[in-house]
């Protein structure tokens, strides 16, 4: 771990475990309400949240646990199956190892899908679900990416870009090749970057050039995980809308925090989610993109604290 962790969290108790190939780390007092952070991907890791935000969130009265999913990031496992059932079992093991009966699952991006599906299967283990830049319907996200890129390429008279999109629209929309191409165009056009960085965000992003953990892992992605989850779970066609509605009926609280500069989600998508979970349970932030917990960190932590400590 870098010096950063120890500087910002001297008052916290840390516990690291390495069990069954899973990397995990905890922040804060075990007596506080538990939050488990589920990272994005598939194929990524929790380092960006772990280094920048986990300890600060714990300082607001939470027991925060981060981990890398099996076969992803620092949880290397050549026997990883990349199935939701495997993810559920690993999550249940985390509950046991950290002595947790119920927790809030905070799902960033793809992690929001895993969190929602876990809650559907084990609602008794959930206090709340917090969706952070998480897709509700990936097919709608892909259409949003293509339509926005089409407008960008048209405004730039980029015939090559438009030609690529024409080819993309002829592909099987549920294929891994289609989703990968969509995300490529999203990255190419800055969909994951806020249009204006706050001063605090600039300071936090500067850590990506100096912190050893971020330098090593923040840009680390594996190809096995997305291929595996696509093959085994057809995750590119998942739509969570009805599942969220059913979980709300079962009294599982849902919250969502998204950035207005996140090019993966249109205003229409945000309106649809707001209709499901309620206006008071959604934050749609200016000067903020996909990494909500970095782009608007203070608002993120303050809002989570207000929602979960009520």
C-alpha cells in the first residue's frame, strides 16, 4: 500500500485478507454500517476507489470494504469461471470473513449489475444498493454511445468515424465485439472525462501519476473477464429495470449517483431510472463523468452519508 493510505487514515483500523485468491481491504470500524464496493469492468479492479475515496468515506462513519473480483485485478485466478454465481459466492465469503450480516452494496459501472443481481438472490443480506455510474440497460447505453458519436463525427466532418459507426450498426448488438467497439468509441471521444474538472478533482487525479498502486493498476484491464462474462452470462443484453422494481417492492432501498458528462447515459435514461427509484434517491451531477467518487468527491461522500445514515 502507498503512503497515501496511511496519511489519510491514521485513525482507522485496517484489515487485509488474502483468501481464495481474492484481494480485499477494509477501512474503518467494524461496528459501523458496512459498505462493500463493487468495481467496474468486467476486467478492472477497485484501485481507483480504494486509493482516492474509501478511507474518506470510512471517516464518515462507515466500515468500507473493497475487493477485486475473482480473475480480475489483484485477484488473479487461472481457474476463475467468470459467472455471476461465482461472484455471489465470493461476496458471501467476504460477508463471513469480515463478520457482516447485512451491507450496502455500492456498485460502480458493471459492479452495479453484480450488486443488483446479488440483491435479487439474497435480499436479506442487503441494507441498500447504491448505483454509481452503473448501466441499467446496456443496449440503451450502446445506442447512446453510437448516437452521440455520430453527432460528434458529423460535426467534425469525420467520414472515417461515420463509416466505422455504419459498420458497427450492422453487427450483432449483443456480441462482445459490438460492445467492445462501442466502448472504444466512447473512450476515443472522452465520454469518461468531465468537461470541467473541479480543483479538488484535479488534485485527486494527480495521484494517478504518483501513487504506486494507481500507477500499476488504474489502467490495468484484462480481456478474460469480459469474454467470460459475455460467454457465460450474456451480460451485454441485461436490463435491470424490472429487477430493481421488484427489489423495491421487497423494501430494498436503491440510490443512484451519475455524472451529466458521463457519455454512457442519456438524460432519457436518467429520467427513466429516476421514475423507478424516486427523485430523492438520485443525484445527477454537473462537472462529473463516470468516476463520480473522484469528479465530485465531496458531494459524493456527503450524499452517501445523508442517504445511508438516515
